[in-house]
């Protein structure tokens, strides 16, 4: 009887354990089924803003991107880089996928029919985690890029393009791209851009095939507007007009050892004087050694050295010392030396009407104003420069220095050449202003209005002539400050 009871108990224990195992397996299987439950995922594709805005406004311009007929929409669902499912349609609509929980990338490409072939219209993608809370996917799209093929070549075939910088700017100003182009005999560029209206400009250097030292800077003055369509190639050829020597000057080799100061140099026995500027004197003579003389001289040497000794000059005649009066450019004609020197504050303007070239004078005027505004060089101490008055002791110590000359204006006169002379405190100092500097830098200010006023004038202090002991040659209105 006891043996039978033990057998029954053992059987019941085995059965219970088996039921427990089955129950556990059933629960595990059920949980697994719950985890692997698929979700119905709805995918919405948004039109690109350029297409959507044009469609809303009814824009029918030829530059509209909304006039293309969709021929094919393809969407691929990827997980860990592998394609899980794909669908396609002949029109834009929502797509539904049955997906298990997980992270997926939804990649959409839309095409339009052009010349019996499909071209990419717009595209987009979205990576999302699919679960019970996230079953609606929205994909923003953008238009497919177009391509600009640009070549830059000289009209004069004796020159080749050494290099060019092309600027591509979206017309609305939202995107700018700078690209270096190299190539001989023609520079070429291929670049993908977002569809729309683009403004194209180019500048660079061309080199003569017969004289490697003859390099000329060019800049296409009239920018070109180009409409780049979706998935389209735009072929553009820019023909460069080579600047003439009458515009940028003829080549001249200058040894930096023959540079005398910031506005004078020699080539052989011939002296050259630069038009448009007055640099500080290196050696005292009729004028004292000037402040910034060394800096100004070094600036000219560096300017010449930048072209390996080659510069360009436009001759405007000779002066009474038989010096050639020239406008000076760097070796490519891109930079005008008086402009560079003035805006660095290392010289002051000096214009003679018989030598003035209307092409360059505005650049000279603007450069001097820029030096003042940025407080460069001679204007770096504009607020703190020494004030020289009648009572200032040891005035000779300030000859050649940039100072404020202060006094009561007791007389204003103008001679037959149009030069103004202002006398301070009955004659201890004078201020002079030539006609050209008045016309370009001071007019229409009434110089006679300064009579009987306490004024200070900014400039380089020189020894005076019979009309005064000290003087300043004034150059611009911002060098005049009325104190009462």
C-alpha cells in the first residue's frame, strides 16, 4: 500500500513539473509574439518648398519647378543598411508598410519624364524608430541638383588662363560658393548646385604665351544670370577680354635697391615719381624727415617684390626735375599702388590737375577716407596726437611729426591758383590747402567760415616760409576740427 502511494505521489510530481514547463514555454512564446507584433506604418512625402510655394501661388513662370509631371515615385525601407521592402507608384501619394518594431530609414526618390527618360525630380529620407507610439512618418524633400559646366578662356589666344576664381551666388543671396579653377589654355569647372537662378562672376590671372612675365588680372564686370533646372546640365562659356596696357600700364622691372622712399624710385638713371600720393620724406631737405617714412618705403619695396620686381606704370608726363610721373600698379594690374598706400595710412594724397586720371582718382579719394575711418597709419593717433600751439615749447622737436596744429584763425586768403592759406594767431603758423585737395576732399565746405574761429588742424608739421614759422599742408575736411 505504501509502495503504491509513493508511486502515485511521484507521478503527480512529474506531471506537475511537466505542466509547469509547458506553462512557462507558453508564456515565453506568448511574450515573444507580443514583442514581434508588426505595425502599420504610414509614410507621407512632402513636396519641396520651391514646388509647394509655386503650386500654392499658381506660379506659371518658366522658372517654376511645379510644372513637371511626376512619372515615378520610389520608396525603399532599409534597416541596418539592408533593403527590407520597396514600393513604387506613378503619382505622389502616401505609402503604407507593415513593419516590426525597430529603427528604419525611409528613402524616397521621385522622377519626371524628360525626352523619354526618367530624371530625378526630388528626393529625401527619414530615419525613425517604429513602435506603438510612432507609426506615422513624414519625409521632407529637396529638388535634385543641377550641374553647371563653366569654361573660362581669353578672347586673345596669345594668352592662357593661369587661374580663375569663380563666384556662384544664389539670386536670393542664401547661398554663396567660391571655387578655384585651374587649366591651360582654358579654365574649366563642373559643380552641382541647387536649382534656381544663379549669378556667376569670375576673376583671375591670364599669362602671355610669348612672355611669362606678362600676367594680367581680369574681372568679368557684367555678371551672368543663369537658370539651373532640376537634373539639368548648363554649359556656360566665359570669354575673357584681356585688359590693355592703356588700362593697367606697361611692364617695368624695378630693383628694390633703387627705391628711394614711398613715392620715388629709379630704373637705371631715370627717376620715377608716383602720381596721386605724397609719402613722408626719408631724408630732410626742403621738408623734414617724416613720420612713417621707413614704413612707407618698406611698403613700396614689398609691393614691388610681390611681382618679383615687375610692376606696371602709366606715364603721365614729366615734372620739372625730369622725373617720369606715373601711376603705379602691381605686376598684374590688379592693385593700384597709391590706393594701397593711402588706405594703409602710409602716405597722403597729392593731386595735380594736369596729371589726374578720372579712372583712378575716385579710388585715391576713397582710400584716404578709409585710412581715416579705420585709423590706420598716420591716423592711428588721431585722438591722442600732440597739440602744437603758439605757447608750446621746443616746437622744432615735432617737425616731420603728425600733430594737431591749434590756433585762432586770424586770416583766410586764396591765391590765383586756388590755394587757401589760413594764418594762425597773426602769423606764428599757417595752414595751406591746395585747390585739388580742396576740390576732391573738402568742398563744398566754406574755408572762409573758419575766420576768427579757434581751430585745430591735423597733419605733418613742416617749417614755414615767410608767411609763418610752422605750417601744415591740409588734405581733407576730417583734418579740421572747429573748437568754438
